[in-house]
């Protein structure tokens, strides 16, 4: 019996998770990408489990719940870069029960004495946080160690993923924002995000305010640094970090966690989230009839959804 061959286009978190699940099911896998994992959007993500700018809600909740369980298990197994983080979400008005609450195990209202001055409500919960510069290279090596072949190549069209010199029985399209030209799919658009990295003054809890008057604000401590965010700029293609935006991010994050006021700023980066009105996860066919499974358009939730989507890719395959 011959093994079926799959080519996964994309070596960000979505492509690597799909590659891993296909390997689980005995596929012979090639991962094809035009850049290294370190140059992907996935690499710079704050990478905390939290559904952001992704739809539709019912599928996002199901993929998010599966990914939550997978990452919680990875944290238990001490997979490099994956930890569970205590979190506090702050609100100025009663948030009610968040739509994503079913995916989180220990959600509870924050007590008054847990809230910084200007906040009247808060939610406490524990979620996975993935330190991507540690985890993503590990995941790529792990997938390679199980037999996946990595090819660095830029595709102009998805049909070029298969040819006489590189045959495949299945293509998985996980090119993130690249889907706009590659598929092509002009409903895929960038949502720019800028973040600031500061030295960690000893923080261990994530804090966020999605409705801060100055813009979204979040403080995500990692082992040696803290990610301060962020922006969510629809349709903006320029990924050059802006110094004034960085200053504003630090200022509003200081409202949430005053301890970061004097932390050394290490750098500021911006990335383009691959947004789409809804995540595309479905089976289609290339021009030559080869089946393709599209897995892109995860917006601000690629890390939050990757493993749930990867399971569905493996089912569809
Ligand atoms: C500032 C910021 C903070 C974020 N924080 C979070 C967070 O806390 N939680 C969360 O869940 N998500 C977060 N995200 C979103 C997350 O980063 C994305 O949803 C996720 O990285 C998408 O992963 P992906 O694998 O689809 O795309 P990418 O990581 O962009 O990977 C795409 C891959 O496709 C390849 N490719 C593209 N075009 C071609 C082509 N033509 N030929 C060959 N290869 C191609 C690329 O080389 C790359 O390997 C954040 C994003 C930003 C910018």
C-alpha cells in the first residue's frame, strides 16, 4: 500500500498544526513556505488563547475549545514555550457572560480588591499562552523529526503546489495573509497589530482591557519579557512600527499594570493579522483536480484556533 502525500502551504502556526495532525494519521507531509517560521506573523503573535477578530462564532468556539484543551495538555507535558497563564480581563461595565466562556475552565468574576482603581468589573480565568519564539521553532523541528520535509519556495498560484517534480494527493492551504494573492481571495485583508516588548519586572498574570478609551490594551508576561499591546488596525498594510503608537501602548498598559511603567523597552514590532469575514476551512479542488483544504483567515486568533482547525483538516483529508 502506498502512503498518501500531502503538501501543506504555510509554515506558520496554522500550517504546522495541520502538518502535525496529518502526520498523526500517516500522511507523508511536505511543508512549503516562502519564508522561515521566524519571519511569519505567527512568530510575533502575543499568542494568548483569546478569540479576537475571527468568525463565525459557533465554529470559532468549537475550534477554540479544542485548541484550549490541546494547549493545556501541551503545557502539562511541558512542551517548549507553552504555559497556562492566570488572566484578568477588566471592564468598566458589567460584561455579562462572554460568548467564549464555554471554552474556558475556571471563569469567575474578579473581586473588588483584585481590580485597579478605574475598573468596576473584571473576570478571572486561566488560558494558554504560547511563547512563539520558543515554541514555533520547536514545533517545526518536531514536525520535521517525525518525517515532514520542509521546502522553501514562493508559489504564485496554489495550482503550482503540485507538479511532476513535486506530486501530492492533497494540498492544505495555510498561507495566512498570502491567501489574498495565492488562492486568490480578495476577502482576505490585513489587520495591523503593533506590540511593545519590555523586560519582565516579575509579572506572572495577564491583564487585558479590550475597551480602553485609548485603544485595546493587554499585558502578557512571558518568561523573560512582557508583551504590551496593542492595536487592531483594519486594512492597514504598513508593518513598520510607529514610535508614537509604541508610547501610547506603554501609557495605556501602565493604567492596567502600574509595575511596567519603569520596565526597559526591548523593542516594538508590528504584524499583519490575516483577517477574513469568516475563517475559510473547507475542501475544494485545484485546476488539475487535486483536492485542496483551505485553512486560512484566522485574523487575531490563529494561535487560539490552530489545533481545532488542524483536527478538522485531518478529518476532511
Ligand atoms: C501583534 C499581533 C498579536 C497577536 N496576538 C495573538 C494572540 O494573542 N492570540 C492569537 O491566537 N493570535 C494572535 N495573533 C494572530 C496570529 O498571529 C495569526 O492569526 C496567526 O499567526 C495566523 O497564522 P497562519 O499560520 O495562518 O499565518 P502566518 O503565520 O502568516 O503564516 C503564513 C505562512 O504562509 C507562507 N506563505 C504565504 N504566502 C505564500 C506563498 N505565496 N508561497 C509560499 N508560502 C507562502 C508564509 O511564508 C508563512 O509560512 C496576533 C497577531 C499580531 C500581528
